[in-house]
C-alpha cells in the first residue's frame, strides 16, 4: 500500500456520496467490486446486525455462513472500531425502497 495514494480513499468515499438511490449503488458496486467482494461486504453487514441484536457467534455463523474469524473481526469493529457499522445498522426502523 505504500505506493497507493491515501487521498484515493477520499475519492472513493466522495463517489459513493454521489449515489442517489439503490439502483445507482447497485450499478456502481457491480462495476467496482467483484460479486465475491459484494457478498463479503454484505455478509459482514449482516453479521454486525445480528451481533448487535445479541446473537452469539454460533447462531450468527449458522444464519450467515460466516466463519468465526469473520464474526470475531466484525465484533472487534463493533466494540473498538470507529462506529461505521452502527452508522448504518442502528436505525432499524428505517426501510430503504428497493428499485
């Protein structure tokens, strides 16, 4: 990563902020990510949601198919990270319209 421009992360974040709806997000992420990458990110988000609901590792693994290593990493981020997961999963009542 030493040759990688750190402000390229900001360019990515600015690009995501330009997306206006789920269809825009779908198009962008389908072009930018592999199917496996999107599956992995989606799985981590689901793991975070289930952990926040109080499920144990075994239940989360059974429900999501995630490894205990992935669950542990997500749990570490939930407890000691920058709060990114909570920004998107705490508002359980908010429903996003599917396009």
